[in-house]
């Protein structure tokens, strides 16, 4: 399924991210304590019952989170998770993509453009800058110039994971 870039407000994303993180941490603490206390009361205590209680709390929190992640108010979170997933997947192919780009492969160039555009958007959403990675910036400039030389637009609309099939993971 192709991934399409979307515009999201970085401040809204960060605010929701903080809120959801705190809510999930609180939920994990409550579930962990409840399950631990319940197991302690039922089976006469012990360290391992506390560990099992925390693990059950983690499972319960994960289940609640799995149900809630499809809610409309989780749109920004879902988008960033998908973006991170695709960027992580592409990063496994970077050596082959760089080689393909050097061989004037248009697919490699498009995937590399997606990678750099996605990294920039992720940095923006997280309130960071990419100024500290000179190698990444140089490669980003190289991709931009190569796309300009071929008459392609500087930005891509998204990414089709099937494009990676032409390259060897490396």
C-alpha cells in the first residue's frame, strides 16, 4: 500500500504525543499495580508475582492502545508511526539505493528523495533540525540536484514499498 505525505501541525503532534505518552505510562502503572496486588492477594506474595503483574499490566495497556489507535484523534500519531516504519525500511536499502542512484536509476532517485523528505518532515514534527548531520545534508543536496538535472520535481508525493523490490537489502 503506497504511503502519501500529509501535512500535520508539529505543535499539535507534539502536544498529542506528550499527552498520549503520559496517559499510557499512567495506565501501565495502574494496570501493573492492580495486577500485582491481585496476584499477591491470591497467591501469597513473591517477587515473581510482581513481575508477572507488571507484564500483565503491559499486555493490558497494549491491548487498550491497539483498540484506541484507530480513533480519529490519533491521526497524527498513526501518520508518524507509518512514516517511521517506511523510513526504517528504506534505511535497510540505503547502500543499494545509493549505488542505483549513481547508476542513474530513477526509482532509486525517487526512493532517496522520499527518504530525505521523510527525514526532514520527521525532524520538523519532532521539533529538531537536521543541521548537525553534514553527510545527510550533502546527500540530500545531491538527490535534489540529480532530480533537477532530470527535470523531475524536487519533492515526491509519497512512497510505494514495492519500489524496493528492485534493490538488494544491504
